[in-house]
């Protein structure tokens, strides 16, 4: 039998769990929204910054920010996007294109596919 001391703790825990369940944004829905926004974009800009974001990458340009999930493959010499992208590198991607091109300041290009939702 549950001691009376634990009952308020259990009730509080249930309330907190229900609060986060109903008020928080579903990560899968947020990932789909991020992908839709990124996928529809026409990118031809220089990176201002790059950060990790929810198991993906947030790239920042002069006016916009995008979140996407790059895939490491032989297409990009098995390089990790976050490891080689730097401020000042250029990003190229047409709307609904399946490949993003990262052009380094030295002129070398890397192609990345990305996870689709």
C-alpha cells in the first residue's frame, strides 16, 4: 500500500507530466515544420553562424534561419556538416532540391543530402 506521504508527490508528478504533454510542442511536428520551411527555400547565401539544434543543424544567414538534418555519406567524403561548415562559407540549394551544396572559402565544394520528414 502506498504511504500517505507519497500521494502528494505522485499527484504533483502526474500534473507536471500532463502539463508538459499537452503544452509542449511535439518534436516530430516541429521537425516537419522546420523541414517544410527549409525544403521550400532558395538558398544562395553566406553563413553567418552554424549551431546544433534538436539533433540537426541550425544555419543562420543575414535575414533567415533554417534547421535541417544533414546526412554524412560518400557524396561529401563522409564529412560531418557541423565539422566542416564555417562562418563565411556559402550554401546553395534551390527549392525542393534534394542536395545542398556547401562551398568553402577555399573553393572546395561538399554536397549534402538531408533527412526528409
